C-alpha cells in the first residue's frame, strides 16, 4: 500500500518544523519512506512524503502516520493531507477486475 503525506508551512516556520521532526520517533522498519521537499517563493515549503507498506501492517502504519501528522499541529501555518495512492500493480489489478466487464 502507498500513502502520501502532502504538507506545507511558511518559510519562516522551518526551524519549528525541523525541531518537531527531530523529536519524532524513528520510522518503523515496516514503512518504506521517500521524502521530497521544495521551497516555493511567496508560498512556503512543500513536502511530499511517500510511505509504502504491506497490507498486513495497515492499522499500525496508519496510526504511525496520523501521530506524525499530529505532532506538527502546533506549528502555525502547517497544513497537511494524508492520501491513499495506488501503485502500478494495484492499478493493473483494479483495471483487470473492473474495467474488463
């Protein structure tokens, strides 16, 4: 399964975001993570975190991701979304199952 956390914060809050991030517990071994970050002039910093995990770890993974998000709630201007994305295999399985009818 693939979940993405899309987050953003004002440029002047980077130090606060960094402090919260340093205090977070380590990411569990069952989660594979890829993080991409960019600054957008006049907007702030945007972060695209990709988390991949096995379906058998769903409840643990979602709990972990929600707790990561909640840790940043006190940073003024911090926003985020947790989204479910489909990997290539899942999309192909979906298309074979539902589009072939």
